[in-house]
């Protein structure tokens, strides 16, 4: 088995363990993060209804970043999702790092969202 395949399998196991413990609701959605090599995606999910309340990613024009795979892009996405959640009247979320380590771009996104008024 290739190294990357083992690494992805370990991330999936961590993601499953995390997902078993946390559930998003209408009042406190789950803020799920996915990090690819070139972009970062985040969505607020109501697990009770199975719907996405808001989403943001580096591919959007509103995000206005030159490169999607760096700390500045992660901060911009964190600010954007916080703004969209506040427009919907939501301030509290449950953070789901998706099995990724909490550092680098994941941490930058979380800190930017907190700085813009989200509580988690």
C-alpha cells in the first residue's frame, strides 16, 4: 500500500471518530472543514435535517484571494463563513476539523472565524 493511501486511511479513521461524537443542530451547526492541496472549503451543517446552512471556499470570487492553498486564503474563508453565519443569526458552532491536524490552515481558518464573532 502506498504511503499516501495509508495517510488518507488514517485521516478517514480520525474523521469517523470525531464525527461519532459531534452533531450539528439548527441553533449550533457543525462547521466542517476540508483542506485540499490548492483550496480550503468550509460548510455549516445541520445534521438533524441533513442540510447545509452556509458554505464558503477559496474558489469564490467573494473570497478574493490570489492563491487558495495558503494561510491568507484560510483566514479569508474563515472571515467569510463567519460573516455569512452572522447574517443568518447564528453565532455558535461546533468545529469539525475533518480529521486534519489542528495547525496551519485549519487553525488559521478557526482563529479568523473566532475573531469575526463565532463561538466554538
